[in-house]
């Protein structure tokens, strides 16, 4: 299979992501534990929305992107303060929402800069 050698060669890119990489907080798929925690995996999955936001020329207010980051911040903060225990499905879902929000912020700011320059 041609995909396996490509993935093997690009594996080092994952280690550029600043992540604690705790096995207990990482997703396991068919016996393989992903190298990033569930939250970071979700954020990276949320970033996949960026090209669609750009290509479809969707415009969102900056505050919406900021608002979409709040669930992840609240989940991480309440877990760190030991108010409650989080779980991987929640970490993954708040990470995806946060990645989408960050994508919205990046696209909004990029569109603003482009409108000023052109």
C-alpha cells in the first residue's frame, strides 16, 4: 500500500505539535494509540474546516470564533482545578469545536487584512 510509506515519512510532523502526549488521554483506534491527546487531535481535526471556510467564502464574526473556544477552555480549566474529571470523548469534541473556532478566527482576520491591503 502506497499510503503507509508516506505516513511513516510524515510522522515527525506530529511531534511539532506541543502536546503532553499522555497515553491515558489519547485515543486508541483498533489497538493503536494515537500520538496526540484527544484534545489536540480534536483541534487538528477542527483545522480541517479552514480550507472550506476559505473556498466557500463564508464570513463569520470574530467573536463567534472566540466563543467556540470557550467550551475547551472551560473543560480544561475545570479538569485542571479538579472540579470534575473530563473524558476523551468530551476532550475530542471540545477540541473539534475549538479547532473550528480557531479556523474561523484565522479566516476572519485574514479576510480583514486582505480587505485592508486591496
